[in-house]
């Protein structure tokens, strides 16, 4: 099933509504409730259906969704040139920040 077909599937529509409700129908980045809201897949896993995700889904307004996609692409592009050792070092640093962020901000997925 193609990506566009999955977006029309009732299982995705149910999952999307579940995530929007969980996030209080507000952008997790800016808090806006008036703009068009998207459910963003933080990461994709090959051959996994869109509705089989949970903790890696978040509600974003259309503006924040575009900004996040651009930032994630830029990070991916920048990390492509790193050696494995550099990449693992960066991952460790980000992991340390993530743990600190979870303690400071309980709203993080």
C-alpha cells in the first residue's frame, strides 16, 4: 500500500485522531490550536504501516511541521559526512540532552 493510500486508511485516521486528542489538539512546538494541524512521524521504519507508530508521533501545526522537516533534513545532511566514531559521539551527546530535556519538560514525547 502506498503512502498516500495509507493516509486514507481508517486505521491511520483513527491513529491520527488519537494523537491529536493526546496532544490536546495543539501544536507540540508552538502550542497553536488555530492553524491546520498535522501528525508528524518523527522517524519512519521501512515496511511499517503509518498507524503502527505511537511514541514517535507528534502534533505539529503546518508551519512547525515544515520547519521541523527542514531542520531534520539539514541535520541528516550534516551527519552524512561524519565518521562512525563522530556519529556515535554526537548521538551520545544528543542522548544526554534528551534525558535532561525529559526531566525539565515532562511534555516531551
